[in-house]
């Protein structure tokens, strides 16, 4: 089976996702036509000598994505299990290093699956040290020591503190559009993947008899912050990730942030940027309004003076942030 077939299969699956997201959903005859064609191509390829080829894995990843879009979670898990077995038969994730786009696409799919289902990730990749070296060679500012000086809560666990400093560095970097222009798409994806996999490695409070901690607040806040960088366009996205929203509300409804007004305000604002109306966002504006009142914030500039002490990328988050602010303050 030639890569020409893989090309047509990818087109079919992409068109199916387009129809599902922009068209008539699962009732769209066009989407179902392209999906059935895509499945036929994948079955043929898995029965051929190219069953473990890079292009075949790319097709399986496309299948996982479209099943997630259709909320077919059982089917998505079957395809995900199949992808894991294929990679194991190839020798593990490291065996794919000759195709960096495939490695990154695999990791992104694994991350999306993990966020949606809250299980442990199937893979792990942390390339931050290499990325920092590349940035240094490019003259791109990524000052870890400067980031430490911006940390508001130094008592976090060492692992979470290191992640926070990396995210602050990312925020600082992307607030400088001149430096951002030097970064390529692969480096951007490596940053996101490396940070999220490290966050996943830290246990999150799961509703035990003990209340959430400040660390849990940062855990969910940093996760949401990174999610806004690659899982939504504007305030639109193909998947809702309700589990992370439940985590957010679990922390915000607890008493752990009662005396942490700035942290609670930032977390509420990041949540507001992420949470859509489909998630039942009516509970967030009162929290934003309450914390703003306690800190005597009277306008958006006052709000930004607080947000800049935490991870916040003005070119990306300000427009949505203003909407959240206006809704909270003026209704």
C-alpha cells in the first residue's frame, strides 16, 4: 500500500473532522462519508507491510482525534491502545525520533487523551533542557533566575516550583513578540509537551478527606494556562475537557485560597479565559467580581497589574480577559 493511500486517508479524516466541527456534526452525511472512507483506508493499511510505518501511525492518530471530536470515548481508547502497541512494537517512543513531527503529534494526542480521561499518560517527554540550550544559542531570553524572582509562592514542591518558573519564563518570552519570532513550531510544541508531561507526573488532589492545597491551585492553574496555548483558537475549541473544569471548581470552591486574593483572582481569570458557556461558566464571574472588590480593583488596568505577577500572555489572553472582566464587573 503506497503513501498515496495514506495521503487520501488523511484528507478523508481531516474532512470528517471539519464537517463534525463546522458542519452538521455526526448527522452530517459528508462527515460520515469521509469517515467511512478513512476507516476503510486504515484497515487496509494495517493489513499491509506498512502496518508500523510512520504514515500508518499518523492515520491512527487522526482516527483518535475524530473519535474524540465525536465523543466516541470507547472507540478513541481502542485506537489509543492500538497506537501504544504499534509504538511498543517499533521499540518505544524513542524509536520515532527520526520523525520529530510524528513524535510531537503522538505526544500531543496522548496529552489530549490524558486531559479528557484523567488517567495516567501513556508516554513521557521532557526536552526542556535542550530547548533552553537552543534558546540560548538563538539569543532568546528564557531567564530561569529572573523567573524565580517573580514567584509568589516559593514554598511549592521542588518539582512544581521548577514547572512554575518555566511557565513564567514562557509567559515572559511570549510577551516579547520580537523574541517570539525566532521560535519555530517544533520548539513551541516541545515547550508545551514538556511542561504538561511534568505536571501530569505530580499528583493532583482528588477529593479525599483532605482539602486542596496551594500546590493544587497552581497545578490546575498552570495546566489551564498551557491548555490555552494549544487547545483552543480564540475561545473556540473542538473538545471541552470537563475534568479540568471540575478540578478548577474544586479548588476555587475550597477555603484554601480565602486569604490568597491575587492567586484566586489569577486562577479565576485563567479559568474564565478557558471555560466556555458550554461548561456552565455562570459560577466564575461572581468569583472574579468578589476578588476584584476585595483588592479594590476598579478597572482593567488594575486587573492587569495583578495578572502580570502570574503567568499571563497579553497578546494572547488580554482580549478574552477583558471579556471575562467586563462580564464579571458589569454583567
